[in-house]
C-alpha cells in the first residue's frame, strides 16, 4: 500500500500535536512543522511510537516567502496527500487598551489568514494537477461572531471561512477536497490563556479524534464540539442587533 503523506503546521502543541497523534499509524508519513523544534520532536516521538514516520521542520510562517518556498520543496520531494494548515495565533485586547496594537494586528492577520491562504493556494495548484488531495484549514467558531475583545482574530477566521468555501467550489472539479474546521473551546495552551468563560470545553485529543474521522470521511465543514453547531444555528436566527448588544456587554 502506498504511504500517505500528511502535512500539519503548528504541530508542536495543542490541536496540531493532537491531530498528528490522531493520524499517526503504520503507512502514514507526517510532516510536522512549527516554531518550537524541541516540542515538535516530542510530538514526532509520540507519533513514531504509534507507527508513523515523521519529518520535523522548524519554521515561522510569518516569513511567508520562506514558508511558501519550503512548502513547494516538500511537495516536490514527497507529494502531499493531506495538508492541514493549523498554525494559528490568538489573543485578546488588554482591558486597559482602547484597541489592538498595529504590530499585533499584523502578526495575527499573517499567521491566521495570509499564510494559510498562501499555503492552501500552493497545495491547491499542486493537488489539482495530480487530480487528488485534501486541504484542511483551521477556522474557529469566532468566524460567526463580531468579538469586540478580539476583532482581528474574529476577522481572520471569518475570512478563512469564506476562502475555504470559495476554494472548495473551485477545487471540486479537480477532485480536491477543501475542509474547514471550526472548533469551539478546546483545551489547549491558547484557550488556557483566555480569562473568559469556556462553555462545552473539550480535550485536544478527544477533539482531534473527531476531526480526523471527519477529515477522512471527506467532510467540508467540521464543528467541534457539536454543541457549537447548535449554538451557531440558534444565533443565525437571532436579530444581529441582539447579538451585537450581548457581545458589547461581554
């Protein structure tokens, strides 16, 4: 059986590391990318213990030129079957600040939006030429809400949702699937930094198992945990003015 090649960015911790473990088994080669080489090596060791082959690459996707070059080189060496663009950056506006600092806005926009879009377009071109493949983009339930405490973060995830849908429509004719994952609150270092309530919190490994199963099924949208799918459906029926009023008092 041919070996399946899976790329996961942001694989050093959180959902990325959990997704690596969820996919790790014999016959799988994992390309694990992230900024922290030591933690990447820890994830790689866990995945090798589960039977997978691993290749670790330390890089910062904020350097989008280097990121694209590395992605093209990796795919040329071993054509990637599944590309999971998971790396992300969170953060909320400090309570004593009026707005986000412009350098934070730039970093969040680059990591959460520009880099995954560039990576996805590189892989879309390569996969379309091969006539097969799957691209996964890590969104957030924030894509559905105008969060006043994290406007740039919410905007990047909303834009990612639209991009995933648009790219998915275009890639369908080439037998390339585009999947958007929209997590709610998952127990990761990023979520632990938040002081706000975290309803329906789910463990990273538990969430990753659900995500991996749905990715394998070819789902184009994945919401984890399921309660947030219901929450979003209810919110969509509410007047937008009411949603804005509630968020303004959060």
